[in-house]
C-alpha cells in the first residue's frame, strides 16, 4: 500500500519517487479505421498435399485448410482463390 492508502505498481513507485510523470497511452486510431486500413493476405500460389490445401502469400505466409479427398487443386483464379475440381469415378 502506498502512503495514500492505494496499491501502486512497483514501476509506478519509481516514477513517483523521482517526480517523473507516468507514461500515457495514445491511440493510433479507432478499431474500425485500423481494420479498414489492413490488407488482406491473399494467397497467390496453391498446392495440395494429401487433403491439406496450402496457400502461400507474396510475403511468404502459409495458409492451410483441409478439404475432402474427392477434390483436387488445379491452380488459382484471377482473384487468388483456389480452383478445385471434383474427382468423379
């Protein structure tokens, strides 16, 4: 407990001891503005390993999803989505 009867974090006590103002948090925008400025990771290369459909982005990130085994991947379309073809026996 501090002298004022409240609990203060030890790091805050150091600021108070030396008379330095506590750090403040500043916002960089609203949640909506941040979400609107984000770029979607769109894979540009798709491969099929077993039943795992794996997409790679330009930045090198990998996105994986399982698909039914009766589909094969034939590449990707102009929008970057995988072209899947159903296998008919």
